[in-house]
C-alpha cells in the first residue's frame, strides 16, 4: 500500500491557502487537515507551499530535445528522458507533449514519421521510467501538403488528448509582422535569407490549396473521436467565431485583445505563454499575456518553450498583477484540467490524484520572489 503524509505545509487549494497536513493513499488524496500530523512517518515541509501538480497542455520542449540544433537529430530515448526530467523539475506532473505534424521542408522534424517516437513513449510508460504522466497534443500545420499523412500514427491513439489547428503562413496570425518571422526562421531553424524568401513566396499558394480541406478534416476527426480541439494564434473576432462554430474549446495564444475578448465572450478557454509573462511581452510582437491578465481574459498558462516558466509566471502574475496566488496557481492546475476533461487531477482535494509539488519561495536581491521546486510527487510517489 502506497501511503504519503505531508505536514507543516501551506496548502494551496482552489480558493485558499492554509497551514496544515495532507494524507494520501494508493495514489489519491484521502484527506487534508489544518492540524499538524503527529505521526513519525509524516514528512515536514517546513512551511513551504504545497500545490497540485502542474498540468502542461502545450510545450515544444520534447521537439527541442529531439533536435537540439538545426538539422541535428538526437536519439529518441535520451531525448525523451531528458525532456521528462526537465518537465518534472519544473513541477509538471501531467504534460501534453506537443508534436507538430506537417511541413513542406523535408529537413524539418515536423515533416518526418512520428511512429518511432510513439513506440519509444509507449515502451517508457510500460516500463514505468517516466516521472511525469505523458499525454499527446498534436499540432496540425494546415497549409502543409503532408499533414494528413503524417497524422496517421496518431489515429485512435489512447494518449491523444488535444488537437490544435495551426497556420503559420507569414503575413497573418502569429507572423503578421514578416520581420519577426524572419528572425524566428533564420535564427531557430537556421534558414538562410534566400530560403526564407523562397518559403514566403510559396506560403500563400500552399495556404490556398491545403488549409481549408485540412482544417475540415481535423475538425471532423476531433468531433468523431471526442478529442478536445484548440485554435492557434487567433487574431480577429472572426477567427474566434469560426473556431467556435467548429467546436473549438481552447484558444491558444490569441495575438490581440480583440481576439481574447471574443474568446471569452464565446466561452473558449484562453491560453497564453509563461515566457510571455516572465519576459514582459511576446517574442513575436503580439499582445502581452500580462495585459490579458489585467483585463481578466487569461485562463490558462502554458510553458510553451521554457518548462520552468510556468511557476515563474504564476508568481509574476501574483506579484505584478495582484492576482491572488490560488487563482494564479489555478491557471496551471485546475483550469487546464477542466479544459482537457482531466477530472481526476488539478486540485488539492480529497478523492483526486496525489500529484503534488513542494514549492519554496525565495526572495531575491531586487525584492522579487522566485519559486524553487523542492519535491514532486505523482500519484503519491516521489519522482523528484
């Protein structure tokens, strides 16, 4: 029998923070108490915060480990294990590994067969070597000719929980500013200026030919198979209205206040990046996540490309925007759980999974407070 007793912890529940104890058994939270635990088996957290394990619905971190430099492919198992360790160290106990499918560039990671990775992931889960609970988020690049074919390995996959509809055609959505697109593609992907210009010239033709039929295909697939659907980089209320009509439930990274407001009005959950919060703005020149938070238009935080940004963003919003800590923590716990129908986790409450993170806040020389992850439990078992 797996038992866990934690005491002298500031328990961050959905609505409150209280000093107390938590008891878990067989992977589930069985009780919380405002009194200290007297048992010698109790682990004293020394007054640190105890929060629910973070839930990450969109991170490119696995892709970064698979291709640490442009054109450099890393072995699958070491890449997955390194990604998993980094995720756990950030306090993330449930991660949707974001896998991009569809790319006209044959040198791209997203233009290759994902079957080997899925086999590796299944094997690691079966062996119990992963610290976090790994699920799948497939990001479908709609204008790419090969998107539907590359999606084939994910058909009826039991770990697939989220599909997002992407269109990174330069000149619109995320890359409305062509100069920002140039910096990204020539920097991160290592494209030459000539290659970038050639891709821009080809992009509109590919969008006209493939984006509409591919969008219809994935919308139908999500509806038929009960998969949560997300839009990506909505810029206008019309983008949001189309997504809503298609059954989209999550608006990832709206690029304007108008799009975020439309998402709120239409009942979609709005996701913004933790790096956007921590850096104080978008690297693409779009709306700042902090501005959406001030306007009450931010529901969920994603670490995007920096796993450690999740907790940092929570504390930044708490300190700079005056958002109560339980509410800010909710953006990385129960809010994404609700959006993804993961109803067995995301809160410190009896009956839910004992996915827990011990957080020690430290005050820096400039007066800011930074969260340090000291311990992580998944299903009541310590993984960090």
